[in-house]
């Protein structure tokens, strides 16, 4: 494997830094709560619409992600696809500024399109990891990206807080934070497109074929090949289980903080700024831990932390305990997401990176669809977000059980053998 410059690794990690502004401000903290309290004006109805909107966007990404990844791998154009998704996400994020009270349908349409673009970009960025990191560096470099991402989320929240502190917390000031987030994303991702290299050479398009036909064929081959990667297949299922819980917490934590715990808008922003620091620390520190003890053990530790967090929040949703639980969740979320991405990279041959990371994205988005919809439905049926939080804990328990069935060394050897033989996988370990 050729030597990769630190500048290129930094450029790759800067996309995590940039796109975290979207998921932090729009999905987790500001717009989600704004949608429920201002656009809809009803907590239970707002939670239901928000859950349905995110579930639909994740369903689209889940369906299209592997196909687009197959086309990107064949055409050697992951970077081009990454750029297109980035531009669309920036554009739709800026359009959220136009959303006012009562604009429920326009708000849902814009945020669905923005989240589709964000999720596609997340997959393409992650697909570069096997190209820029050696197997023994996966945890460290993946953790570096996640840690920088949380710093990006922190700075974007600090920018929102500055707007509130200087200009007040009215509706127009809240809407201006969506413009600031769009601009933050636009500018911060520039190093990615300056320094990240596209190494995959495009394959010749067969006579009479189109990229759409090739994409479907490659997707069929990917699912067929996946049968030879038993450990990756098992991990994608386990990842799906605990990602149901993580996605739910990302989507509803701000709404829970304001509607159940009683946080003000400024308190919510300060809380999540501190949590971003915990998340960054968790992603960075556990990256080194993972390289020493392995991805499987690292993920196991984080799942135990998640179970403690959920049980504590359900038992005592006070402000003081919510601060403690939030920072514990920050340590867990940074490390669990980073370690999961690194494990997929360890189990993935470089020639299949965009396709397999498309499947990883599909698993994550299916989890988000199931988790978010389940939480929304449980809240609607019980009339209580506090009761629905228990359902989230069950997803983490199921993931903890499932992770014990993953053989990390077997998965790495299977990927290495496939890469060695390129197309002949008759001797892969599965």
C-alpha cells in the first residue's frame, strides 16, 4: 500500500469536521426542536412528523446507497459523487431558512432531501478509509476523523449560541442558524476536495451498457460476494441493532431535553457543546484503545456505556443527571461510531470499498428508519417520551449480545484473501 500523506488524511477528516455541522445543528439540536415547537407547535404531533420524515429519508438512502456505491466504484468517481452530495446538502440546509410556523410539509420535504444528500456523502467519505489507512491504523485514523467531526459540530453549535447571545432567541434568529450551518459546511469541506485523491481507475464501460445497468449488475455481484464475507455480514446485522438506538438518540435527544427535562434553547446549546467535547474525546481516545484491544472489544465497552445511559435517563430525567448521562453518551457515541466504521473497513477489500460502505450505510439507515419510527410510534401510543426511551435500551442490549458472535481476525483474513485473489473468493474464510 502506497504511503499516504498527512495532508491527505487531514483533508479526508475535514469532511467529517464539515458535515457534522449538519447532523449536529439540523438533525440533533436546533432544527429538530424548532420543527416540533415552532413549525408544528405540538410536542406529540411534532415527534410523529419528525420521526416519519427522517424515516422516509433514511429509507431512500438505504435503497439507493449500495447502487450508487457500485456505480462510483466502477466509474472511479467516489470523489465526484461526494462533491455532488455535498453541494446538495449545503443548498437544502440553506433553504431551511425559509421555513416558518405552519410550514410542515415544506419543512419535511427540504429536510428529507438534505438528509438524503448528507447520508450519501457520509457513505462516500467513509469509502475512502480503506485507501488511506493500513489495517493497523484503521481505528486511529477513523477515530481522528470522528474526533475532528465532533469538534466541527461543537464549533457550529458555538456559532449558533453566539447568534442567540447577540441577537436573541426569536424565530428569525433560529432560522439564521440554518444559514450559518450551511455556510460552515460549504467552507469547511474545501480541504477535502483539494487534497483527497481518487485512486480507483475507471473501468471500461462494456459496449451497449450504461452506468445504470452496470450499477445493478455490480449491486447483484456485491450481494453475491457478501455471502463470502460472513463476519462482515454478521457485523452489519449487529451494527443495525445498536444503531437503532444511536439513531433514535441523535434524532430526539434535543426534543427530549427541552420537552421532558425542561432545558431552554440556550441551555440545550451549551449542553450539546459540552457533549461534543466528550464525543470528540471518546472518538479520539478510543481510536488508540481500539488499535490495542481490537474493534470488537472497543464496541463492547461502548455498548455497556449506552445501556447505563439509557437506564439512567429513564430512571431520573433531572437536569443534573441528564448532564452526566449526556457526557457519558458523548464518550460512547464517538467511540462506537468510529469503531464500527473501522471494523467495516477491516472486513472490506479495497476494490469493494464504496459498495460495501454503501451496504454499511444501508444498514445504518435501515436502523435509523426502524429506531426512529419505533420511538415515534411508542411516544404516540404511550403519550410519553420517557416511556419510549426504554425501547432504545433494548436495541443496545441486543447489539451487546450479538457482538460476541463476531470473529474479528477471521473477518480481516477474509478481506485480505479476497483482495489477494481479486475475483476468486473460493478460499475466503466464511
